[in-house]
């Protein structure tokens, strides 16, 4: 009787990468990192995006072909597009850093190199995250209405590519000088109406805002709720005080700042700009909601301790 032979089941992954992203690794380096996972039983192909929205199409196609994990490599916008293509599928999403801010990658402690990031396919864990809903699209991190959406909409592509997050700071300073509160009507959880002057509305599924400060500092990404801050003050003195409070994380209960956890929120007033995950999403009126535990994410072991409420541990090992 000859030796018993064991076959390692091959798992498939696709790296969807944005070749125009600011810090994306070269195609050669991504290919080498993918090849290094062959001994772990992973067959990984590369799929470059060609235009805005293409990552969603590629992710949807990969999921339809039974790919186990789709790896988003670009920035938070690329991650957002990939997630939108995976909702409702059995495919998980993983990350390789490559964008301007890489906010989510930093928040969950993703390694900095593609080689280390892909190792998590074998050594990480998979956890389920809620997704926020803005109109007909999903977001992973947070959505903003008003001030920051105006900044996101107006930052030109070239400065963003070359200056990175500094471009948002520069355009944000310009926006602060011109932006004014507007009278708006909100509907909370489909029943409670709120009317007042709105400067900025922030809806957080996770905590890190721009990779700089945790404004929604108690948000949990698997509780089926969005942490909502309404900034409704007016005038430069209020703006200065609120900015200082935000920097010191003392904005809760401040004048012109209100907080509530919500399942659903409607911005009924038309014409307010909306951003989600750092991408322009359109204008109000728009409904915001939550898709509970809608996507499986490959993360470093233990990385979900802060962001996830579920205490049953990982759903399964990434491998």
C-alpha cells in the first residue's frame, strides 16, 4: 500500500486594485505577494479598475464566480465600491493599503505591506460588519451631510492625488469660510421629526473620522445602529468653540451638538450635499439606514475588539 496523499483545497481570491490610487503598490509587487500565498493554498488573481464604479462590477463578478475573498486595494473609495459589489454574496472582503487616507485599514490595524496584508488570509479572522445605507448605496465607515460633503465634492483629483489628506484640510479651510447653516427637516426612525438649522450631520458606523479623530467614539459596527451627531449651531464663535471641543473629544452635550443612535434617518430638505466613505454620494432628500452584519471582513486577530459588540469571537478563521 503506497503513501497516503493529502490534497490541500485551493481557495480563490481576487485583488481588485485602483492603479490610479495615490499609494497603490505596483502590479509586479501585488503579483509577487499573491504568488507567495500559493503554499498556503490560495490562488489569487489581479483585476485593475478602469473607471469610477468599476470595482463594484469586478467584485460582483468575482462573487458570482465563487471567489472566497475579494481584496480591495486602493483607498477607502475602492473599499466602498468593492463592498457594494459583495452585499448579499458569500464572499468576504480583505484590504491592502493603497489610497490617500486608508482610514478603515488603519482603524483595524491592517499591516502596511501587501505581503503582510495577504498573510491575513491564512492568519487573520473573519468578522461580520454592519453597513450603513445612503439612498441606494452602502457605506462601511460613515456618511456626512452638509459641510464635509461640500469639501469632498470640491477637492480636485490632482491635488488629492499629490497632497493626500492635506488636500482635504486645505479645501476644508476654504469651505469653513463660505459654508452656512441651513434650515432643514429630519425624520428620525421614521416617526420623530426634527427641524432646525443644520451645519453638519455625521452618521458613523465606525469611529475614526478621516483617520484623525474619533468623533463617533462609541460606535459599534455590528449593533444595527448608526451613531448620529447633528451640529446645528451658527456663527464663527460657535464654530470655533465646537472645533476646539471636537479636537479635545468634548463635543458631547456641547451647545448646538446633539447625539442619538438611530436605525433610520431621512433628510427631507432637498439640495444638501452627501458624502460617504470619503466619496460624493449625491444630494438630499435621502434616506439613511443600516444593513445589519451585511459583509464579512478579514481582519487581524483581535482587531474587532473595539469596533464590534458581538462577544462570540470570530465567525471562523480566515483560512
